[in-house]
């Protein structure tokens, strides 16, 4: 499929990853909004989520919102594997498809840091904000670069992927790879049956039980539950590459902000290292990034508050799909940005 | 595979089903415990759950427990599609495999009623008790035969399958049928890749988030999370026939105690018709049969109480896997049986 390129690429050259594998020419896709001021102190970094494209983050950026391009220089940075940054689908042989290396949460943030410092010359960040896997990157930014990051706002995410969350991801992985057309990653054409299968499994996890009970998919313009499963879920994942999805599942399943030489697997130490002011915003009915996990984290960060999104939209409270949750998140970001 | 037959069969002969299809010789598998007394008034009916065999219900039956064979004549009845009652796997051509007809909740209970009345000559039932889809059958018994059923104890189930529960089942169905070996039901050998895929998806749904957080699979004797996914989940579903699983998914997805000529889709009317004394026992952390759905039902049954199983074992609070939940359920059944 052809797609208008609406983002920029920062080339990192030969890049050795955390697990010892090498990407010959790693690339970070990004897009900026607003202007970097002369002091370079109006910066917001906004990493993407699982399978999200650069443009999928834009709902939270607008004049009058917290992320107002008139006030801030906002940089959306794409996680590796999203199809725009280096991914199985866009990497040259021999590192393509099933041979794409395993990318850690640490890799993502260290490479994003290179973009921010080497390319833009930025030394201070007002806020790192992100949803879901984007939230995990925000935590990682906070503990790897505590002198640089003034605030983080992870929403519907966690500092370390919880075991149940890992199991949920085993399920979507199994659903995708049950399709023979996947062929252990060496497909010529995207395995659409497996992608549709993954999508249907995901549908139960993404939104909450009361979301379905109250048929809130109607608010998204769908005519029936089946129409929602096809028109929202299958449509979304059919636009993604199977190997990309699997690469990002690996990153997500293994996400742990302490899994690096600075913290050696000590999550409490990593949380403790976050000097930033933190608003952690879980979705009240999120089925895999749970409020309980965030409650535990809060105790170990020196300057963190828990702000629970009062929503029955499940994990997708954080996807900009409904104006009430969007306003709630935006108001909290405004408060966080206004605080010192 | 060969398997010792540890149950009996009641043959119903030519049987027209609710949707107009016919089974030439429908069979209900069942097993009894204890003795039917002369008054035939010591009867407990205990239908099986999704993919459960007759023997899978036995954990709740023992001397000293509520379901004590010294006191009661307990009849485990197998739901259609479980592989022991009429199922895609055991029905002769041409009604086998993918041609096995769609079985409703109503069909199950009407045919069980024939076993209870025609074969045993029973006119009163002290209790109908069941877990999950077995609970759904208990509700159906209560509203179809209100003069006959004195008590029902549905645990971890609902009178009508909730929309989110339906979506969860779409997911496991998609995970199974993504396997080409399934071949639209016309396989020679059970599609094991699809069964393993279904099992991995199910793993996230069957137990709760805190179950995994606290690694309670250790209490079941597994050495690691992966060991649990393979040794508990994949093992369980590899012993099931794919078409049987799909037949029962259809029954479950469409389960509604009011979807029959008596109630014409009016669930409130159907709930209202249940004269039995009812203890509804949802699992506090069940992810698909939700407390909230039972709370709504309670309002519409004349003599019902909600008793929430205080457990982090999710849906599997009702599977007899841990002594605390088993004792809790058993104590409530004792109280219910002792009440008038």
C-alpha cells in the first residue's frame, strides 16, 4: 500500500542494541509541532503506543489544549517496530522480517534521547507523555534521564509489564501466529486471517465489560457489535504488518524500566530515580494496565500522584475516542504543566 | 484416544431442536451419585460447564459436603457438545463435524428434563447447581420448570450471555479457526495449533490479574508461567475436539433463558418466573461472568440472594482448584439446601 509520508526520519547509523544485536542503520521516525524556542526549554516528548503511527498521537495536540503548539515544541517519537521507525517491515535484508532484532524499552528511549540531544540540542524536557506502551517509555525517560525530564504523564501504562498483561499478549500472539500464512515470519503477503484473529481477541481486552454492555461502540458510529469488530478492530490491524506487531509484542512483554545496567532489575530503585513530577493516569476499567499496578508504583516515586481516569472505556480511555476522557486527560496535563 | 467410559447414556431418539434441525438419535450423558429415595425427593441436578466432562464436576461431590451422596441423589448431566452427550465428535454422518446442528440453552435443559422425568420419574428437584455454562442451565431450569425446581445455585454464570462475554468468545473462536488445519470443521486430525492458540487466549480470561500477579499457579504445582500455559491450558484443550468447542461456543454466545416460546426474549419475565430460592454466586474477580450482571438479575428474581465469592481466582474460583473457594461455595450450598 502507498501512504503519504507525514513524518521525518532521524538516522542513527550503525546501532548496537541492548541485547548485542546490531541494526546497520537504525531510524527514528518523528514529527514536531510548534517551535523550539531560543532557550530550548519548551519541549514535550510524546512517544507512540503499540502499533500506533505518528499520526495516531495527534488527537491530544491542538490549540487550546495542554499540548498547544503555540506554547510548546512537541515531538512525537515513534517506537521501534511501529512501521515508521526501524521495523521488520522497513529494514533491509538481512535484518528484515523474522530476523529483525529484539528491541527493548531501554533501546527505544536511549535512541529517542539521541534524537532529542544530537539532532535538536535539547537539554531540558518539560514533559514526557504517553499512552500504554508510550506510557512505559515515559517512565523509562524519567528514570534514565532524571536531570533532564521535569515531568512525566504516563497514562494507561506501567513501569514494568505485569504478568497478566504478559499472558494477554501471549494470547494475541498465539491468535496471529496460528495462521499458516504467517510462515514463521517469512510471508510474502501479510497473513490477514491471523491479523483478523488477533484483532478479535484484542477487542475483548481493549474496552471494558460495561463499554460493551452499554453498546458505546454506537458513539463511534458503528451499526452493530459485528460491525465494530470488523470496522474498528479488524480494519485497524489489517493496516499493520504482522512481524511489526510481533516485534512490538516482544518489547511490551519484556518492558521493565529497571532492565538495564543502571538499575539491574531493581524496579523500586528505578522508580525512586524518577525526579520528575509525575501524574500517573490509569483507566479505571483498563483490563491489562491495572490501577493496582500503578498504586504500587506511586509509593516508590518521590513526586508522583495517582489520577484515575473515571471511564468505562477500558484501556481506550486513553486513545482520544471520546470527548469526556480526552478533556479529563487534557485538564490533568494542563495542571501538571502549570505546576512547578 | 481411548478413554474409559465412566458415565451412562440416555437415548432420546429422533429429536427436533429449537431451531428446527433434527438429531436422529440425541443422547444425554449423565452420571449419578447416591440413591434416589422412595419419595424421589432427594434430587440434585448438576449440569456440566463449557467443555467440561462429566468427571470434571466431581470435585463438589463428597461425603460431608453439601452434595453428599449419603443424603442426595445427585445427577451430573452433560451439556450437548461436551463430547459425551451428543456432539460433533460422536454423532454419526451426516450430522457430524461441521454439520452438527446449533444447540440452544433451551435444548439442553428440555432434553435434560426428559432424562429426569421419563427415565427417573422425578417430579421435584431440591437443587440445580452449576458453574459457568452449568450456571446458565440452572437459571434455565428455574424458569422453565418453576413448580419442579425448589432451589438453584448458579455460580460464575449469568441468565443471559453479556455482550462483552460474547466478544471474549469471538476471540477464542478466531484463535482456534485461524489454524488452516481446522479446515472449516472438516479435519481428519484435531487442529492442535488452533487448540493451543485458543488455550493461550483463554489463559488471560480464566484467571484474574491478581492471580497472575501473585503467581498462584504455583499452588497448582506449575514451575513457571510458561509451564502453566502449556501444562494447564494447552493440555486441557488438546483433549477437546475443535468442533465440540465451537458447538459449545455457539450455545454459550447465544445463551438467553428467555429465548424460547415461554418468554419470547423477555429476560425480566423469565427471571421473574423463577420461583426457586436462588443463591447467585459470582466470582469477585471473574473477567467475563461479571458481578454487575448478576446484580441486575437479582432485582428481577422473587427469591434470590447475591453471594459474591471473595476470591482472586477469577472465573476459576468455581472450578474446585483451591480449598478456600471450594469451602466457601460448599458452605453456601449447605445453607441453601438447609433453607426452606
